C-alpha cells in the first residue's frame, strides 16, 4: 500500500498549483493580503478620526506638500525601475537586473530620507505622539500620524534592505552596517532617528541569518516576489499621501 | 500528468514589453498631480474631498496591482481569490464610518 502513495522524489508528482504559479509567489501574496489588512485598519482608523473631528489639524503647508509629492514621485519611479528589474531578470540579464534593483533602492532610500526630514520638521514644530501645537483638543493627531507613516517608513526601509539582499547578497551586509553606523553617529542623540536607526542593525542580523542559512543566487522568481513586496509598499503610500497629507493641507 | 505539473507559470510565459509600464507610470504621476491640484485649490468640502481622493487612490492602486504586480497576467482563480478576499475584508471596515458620521453630525453622546 505504501508503494501506491505519492512518490515525493519524482518531479511533478504533486498536483499542479490551483493558482497556476509557484508557491513562493502565492506565499508573498498571502503575506501582502494580511499586511494590507494591517494598513487597512490603520487607514480606516485615521479616516474615522479625520471625519469625526471637525477641527482636525492642518499643519502641512506648501513646503510639506511639495516634499510629500516628491516622495510620491520617488516611490512611483521606484516601482517603474522595479518592474524593469523584474523584466530584466526574466530575460536572464543579471547585470541589468542588479542595476534596476539598485535604482529602486536609491529611490526608496531617498523616500526614507525625505520622510525623516519631514518628521524632524514636524517634531521641531512641537508635534508629539500625544500632543500637537495646532489643535490642543485633538491630541490623537500625533499618535495616528506617527503610527501610520512610521509603519510605512519601516516597510520601505525593510523593502530597501530586502532588495539589497536580492541584488548584492553578502556584499550588502557591510554596506548596511556602514549605513547604520554612520547614521547612528551622525544623528544627534536627541533626534528620534538616533534610536530608530537601530532597525537597520536588526535587519542586518536577520539578513545575515538568511544569507548564511540559504546562500544562493537569487533567480527571476525571487526578484519577482521582492517586486511584489515593493509595489505593495508603493500602493499603500497611494492611500497615505492623500489621506494624511492632502487632507490636512494648510492653505494660506 | 507530469506535463501539467511542470507547466511554467502563466506570468513567465507572457511576453512583455516595457511600453505599458511607462504608460502606467505616467498615468500614476498625472493622477497624483490631479490629487494635489484638487486639494490645494480646495475644490470640494472635506468629506467629499476624502471620497474623491480615495476614489482616485483606488484607481491608482488598481493600476499598480494589475500592471506592476502582474495580477492582470495571472490566471482567473488567483485574481478572484485574492481580490475578492481583500475587498470583502476591507469593506467590512466601513462599518465604523457610520459612527464617525454620527459623531460629526450629532456630537458625542
């Protein structure tokens, strides 16, 4: 009877996938579905507060909106470079793939830097998780703003590191550790990012574990699922940008 | 049977050119520009503005999912399972908005 059982060693002995694609891609889609519910809950909570609070703060002047628009252009451009990277990897052009992935990382890193600049400006103006200088009776503004945009910033940061692992593999680790060390030493001790930059150290440890446990040349499938994650991060920003920034525009 | 199991994924078979992606990118930039102009000129009242912006964002996200995330090129079962489950779950969250509108119209009771 055991002979009748499926022979696992034979390629193709399993039934074809219900979704007509490889399991890693389905796994990433399932993760993204669950992550979209996390962001969905945050976005709905923010919208709830925005609608139900008449004097919601509108701190974002022209400079902030221009900055956020440039951030949006960065993410949209990074999605284009990512998809071009996926196409290059499908053609088997490794050099072009790495180039496009590095371009995507550049746009992603620029997004994070601009976002950090925006945060610093707002903190300098007096925005805190439980208070803000613009509307004293809406203390939840800071908390919702930092949670939503911080969660997204974390996703972009992880995305840049993920692409770094796929594009550069072990060469990425010293670069990442260098960025972490420089960032830590160069940001003032009172700055929120002096502590926040340790996320990079955590990501470096996780990346090192992955690279040691599964050292491999990442193929077109790996690039494609990294791309899925990256496009998702872009997609979420398409909701955060109008909801958080545009809906709180300060028009003089 | 083995031939079916080893059939390459649909997205991999699909021969792609770069042109549609450039068009999508430009369309996304244009929609973003429209959002900024609408907001900065305060064309609508806040709640209507939120509806318009979210509508535009849904269009943008649909373009990202369909083209950049390649869902357009996957088989029907994958498209339906993923999108229906996502839309249903997110739609359930609309239940809270009734309360948000109650607060703004009637005040906290």
